[in-house]
């Protein structure tokens, strides 16, 4: 009799964005004329840059000619892309990497989800609360947790609360942990750490032989000085950190699919005898066994993001979204709300009025002013009482949404 | 201290195709003028069909315009593709499927590698021997095996020998197994099962509440009648089977990346209490949590395979490869070798002369006539004494390779 992976059964049935979709669809059925504005899911709306489109089409043409056709590429990606990434995203910040430390993938979701496979089932894991649900769910599926409690927090996981008191910045774990998921600029709160603050985490990891799984999917939205774009700007991070990056929000690749993961050769994990093993080699083994590389035209498209024209167009798009972020942030502040984020990130994390539950506020916002956001509780117990809005809408919708909140609520 | 997944350490360090590449590179360094013909790795050489190229470019253009831009799509793929697949690959063969039973992915390698996650760690697994290494390696990584013996066979796995005596067709397991990996047309042997033969496996699975993981990546190469293209042509298979398909070999997508997996809603696995759970729901949970869907232009490209022009072009390409297969098969037979496959599959599985070891034959073939194939031992203990050639080369190289074998060995 084929047995199920019982760890899958620990997960609640409904995923955050499915539940939102269900509520929105029900509301639309009951109110077919409602002019709904969606500032919920973190999906972009601006098209691919022209430079990216042209490069990708040229690569598709290559695939149609026997002389230039490409079959299987390297599972870890083509060096024309990994070297371009290094030259543009890392070298200018003083971070030295070699192409075999950069693994091209179909996106940061896959990589942040799959990377945990390299670790033993008994590692202790710390996550922030609130948190991007993928880190938690994938570790539940892999059997590194017990069951959830009434707050939805899983036994054995170490939750690091991000609250109004600590300015949404987690404090170091009080007990030993082996793996730490950090995401800065943060999803959902939009806050960032300074270099000094991030260094405390690197120092903790070095002292504890822990690994930091650093999600930098939103680094291109950083505007302020002294905010690290990569954890490898921090001394010693090459020994203890892995970094996930994505073209999704940077260059509009949510539907095109490309990201990458940096695994320095110095990062080690340990077996029961205390012998060390290279995470870089383990990830290479995982990717060559379970993955067949990213579509060649998509890799060409990603490389085109770094051309002069590509960079100019990407900057315009990010400026556009960050102007949305400013409009949301300042509008909400003027309306009297307490807000986080929106300065170095496309997310604005607002406190609900009068300690209202976040799903209650979701329903209120949808029904009274027809705006869809994301309830903070969907990101963890400490997200309760908060609400996430994103800057990825159109300018017109963003302006209209804030106007509605300011005048009708 | 972060601990490694010790199951990864059970795997031998070097993967089959890396070892081949190493030997070929060394030979080339020592013999820079050698005119090497590669009939080893199963990669295609014919370009994408024009219909696919044109459709994909149009989709890339859509991504460059705000009005037609697409961000995140459904993780399980767009219905325009899954419905097209059903209408073309299944309905004409009398197999009824609904779009939510078809999951679009970046290829059959990812899916055959990841699908085992849904199962408990104590399931007993049967694989043929020889076998596509991904089935074995991913179950080793997941902890469902012990250590390998001196033949490279992992403890706890049930190996089903495919030998000259049984015509490379495995016989049913003599002990109970929970999961069975089958691949027909087979990689590496190229043999197929008749409907009656495949029905025995479906019946076994129904009696034992086992699951058949059926890899049909090569179904488009089937030429003979009474060879099932899908396991779902067999009565009762909807209750016990999952099927993996790929556009890689069918339409030249090895570098473009698209495949799909069919998970009927009737297929169940069981928890410790004996309660059943839908594999379809579990796979949906896995994919929505760990995957973000296939690139939109790639899905449009895959749909174009099914247009009238696409089908015509794909048929021409497959005819081309199958003519190569005929040339290889008949040439080897004329040269006195015992061969399997090459009739309904792009693989020709030959017995080495005089019981020569398969790596020894690899070296001999490379050094004496400069042809690179794949040693059978790379596919399992029972592959020892065999050698795989593929029909994916150019016509010219295929003809030259067989001529060399016939005249110079």
C-alpha cells in the first residue's frame, strides 16, 4: 500500500492567496459592478523592457536554426549569464564570486523551496514572524517540524517576532539554531537592515556554525545608503550564507521565470562525524539530478537586463513602482495609519486601525472601498493586526486606491 | 551546527554523463585531430519547428506590451495548454482527462525527480535495472534506501532485471512493492510493452494498492500498433498511475524546457490510519508551494506543437530520427551485434562483443573509431555488458558512425 508523506498532512489545506481569491470571487459575484483595485499579491504589471524582448526573440530565432540550435545546457545555467550577473550585481559592490558559485534557476521561489533538501531533518530552523510562507511550508513538508498550534505556529520551528516594538527587525535567537531564513528588503514588512545590523546575524552564524538562507529578491528596490544589497557585502558571510535573487520584481519576470542562487564555496555543513561538506557541491548535485536548466531564450532575456538599454528601462520601471510606494506610504500616514516599509521595498506594511483582525480589515477594505490587499495574519501569528499593500499596481489605480482610503474610510 | 542531509552522501560522486565528458575531454586533449562522433547523451540536434518559433516570438512580444503582459500564471500551467494536450494526446486514444489532472512543468526530469516527495519514507520502491538514474538518485536523496553494494545497487530498492533472457522486459516483483517506476518506450533499452503486458502491471498495482510512476517521455517515437502511448489506455490505470510526458524529444525542447505530468483524481495514497489521500491534491500543493509555473512564452511554444503546421514539422523531425534509428539498428545487426530497441524508440541498446565490460567498450569505441556512446553500466548493474547509442545525431554523422563500426572494428 503506497503511503503518503504524512508531513504534507500537517499543512493547513488552504494557501493564503487561494483564500484571498475565493473571497474576492465571492464578493464579485455578489457585486458584479464593483470597481475592485488589487494591491494584494506581489505581482508586477509593467511589461518586459524592450531590450529584454528583443534579445529573447533573437534567441528564439537561434533555436529555430540547426546551426544555432541549443539543446540541453548546463543545469546550473550558462556562463554568459552567471558572469554577467557577477560583473553587474556583485563586483561593483566589492563582492568577488566565480561563475560556479552562481546557479541560474527558474526563480527564487523554487530555490528557496528546494534548498532545504540539502540539510538533515534534525536541524533547528529560525524564521521571522511574519514570514514568506514558502520557507515554513517547505520545511513542514520535509519533516523538520511538528504540528501547528492554534496560532498556526509549527512545533520545533523557532519564530523570531517582528513587531512594532522592534521596528519589524527580528532580534537574534536566544537559543541555538542551525538554519536561519532572512529576507531583506523584507516581504511582507518592507523593512531593511543596515550593514551593522546584518553583521550581527553573520557573526551569530559564524559563532554557531549556522547557515543563513538570505532572500534578496527585492534588493533592486533599495534606495538608501548603508543598506546592503547582498549579504556578501558583510565580512565573513561567504562562510555562512547563501543568497537567493530573482529577476521577477527587478525586471518583470514573474511570468518569464528566472532567478539565481549564490552558494560560495566556503559554506560548509557537517555530518554526524563532524566532517564538513561543501554546500556548493551538494547544491550542484541536487540541481544536476533534479533540474535540467532554464530555457535558453529566458537566460538570454535575463542577460539583456544588464545591457545599457536594459538597465535604463529597468530603472524606469522600478522608479515607477517606488513612486507608487511613496504615494501609498505617505497617503496612509496622512490618513493616520502607522506604516512600515515602502522606502527601500515595494511593500507597505500597515497597522490595522483599533487592533482590528487582519482578515476583518481585509473584508472591510474590500467591501467598503473595493480594495484588495493581503491580510498580515497570512504571513504568521505576528502578522495579525497588520495588512500588506504592494506598489506593483498601475499609477492610476494606486492613486485612486489611496484616495478612496483617505476619503471613504 | 548545520547538519548535512546524510542521504546525499550515499550517492557516488560522479554522475554518468560527467564521467563520459571527462573521458572524452581527456581523449580530445591527447588526440586533437580526432573526428569524434557523439551518439551518447540523449540530446536532440534538429531545431525547433518554425510554427513553434513563430508562436513563441509572438508571446514574447505580448510580454513587452502592458495590455498583453502576463505576470504569475497558474503554477500548474495555463489551461490553453493543458486542454490542447488533452484534445491531442489523450482524447483521440479514448483517454478522458480534465485540465486539472494535467500539470505543466519545466520538464519530465524535474517531475520524475520531485514526485517522490509526496510519498512516505518507508515505501518500498521497484525500479528496472538498467534504469534512468534520476529515479534511483532522487529516492536515495530522500532517504528511501540504504547504502549501495559493490554493484552500485542500493539496499531496500527492489531491482527488476531486464536481460537478454526476458527481452529487456521486467517481470512482476516477487515481493510486495508500493511504488514502481516504469519507462516505456524504455530509456536506455528502447523496448516497449504491448497493451497486454502493461495491463499486468496495472493489475499488480491495483491488487497491491501500489502506484505506477510511468515515464512516457518517448511515446511519440512509437511506430507499431498495439503499443500503448499512454498508460491510461489500460483499464484501471486511472486508479494507480501517474504519467510523465515531455516536449524535449518530441519537439526539440531540451533547451526550451517544457513537459507535463498527468495525475488522475482517482489515484490515492494512504496514511498510517489507512485513510486515503488524493495524489492530485498533494501534487497541486507541492507545485503551488515550490514552483511558480513555466515561462508563458514557453507554454505558448508548447501549444504550437499541436497546430497543423507544428504537427507536420514534428512528424518530419521524428521521422528523421527514426530513420537514424533504423540505420543504426540494421547496421549493427549486419555487423553481427545483438541489439534491442530502435523500432519504437530513439535508443538502440547493443550487447558488447565477447562480454566486454561496458566502460571498456566505451573506451575501445572512442579510441578505435572515435564514436562516443553511453556505457550500459551507467544505467545499473544489469546494464553491464551493454551499450546505448542514440538516434538524435545528424544523418551524416549517423551514417558515418555505422560505417566506421562496420568497417573498422
